[in-house]
């Protein structure tokens, strides 16, 4: 699987009832857990003081990432995304193959 850096900003539409927001956020947490267990969601951070997230996501390609991974998130209709494809850096201390 390829890795992608994904920045997500979620904007709740004005007038959305709080119970709907709460329901979708709970469903989002469940779906994120499922995607983590299947290896599609590798890491997720929230910058201090900001209402956005930054994560490392995995998929076969960008089409799969959008359609079968990010597109399955319950809050996706309210999200704006920035997707950056990643590749391994030769000096990455976390490389699994041990080569330099």
C-alpha cells in the first residue's frame, strides 16, 4: 500500500442539530477504528489549538484512498481534504527494510 499525508478540516454546517453532530462523530470514531485495524489509517494527529487533523493514511492508490477509504468516513460530506502522496526517504530512521 502507498502512504498519503492527509490534512482534514471538518466544518459542521450552520443549523445542524447537535444530536446529529454527536451521532456522526461517534460513527466517525467507529469507522476510524475499523480503518486502523485494516491498515488504512496509520497515524492521526490534531495540531494544538486547531480543529483539523493530520494523518498518514494507506491505500493502493489515490483513487482507492478517496473512494474506499476517506469516502467511507461518516463526516466526509463536511470535510475539506488536502492529500499529499508520500514516498520513503533514504535517510528515514523508521525504514523497515534497513537499507540506506
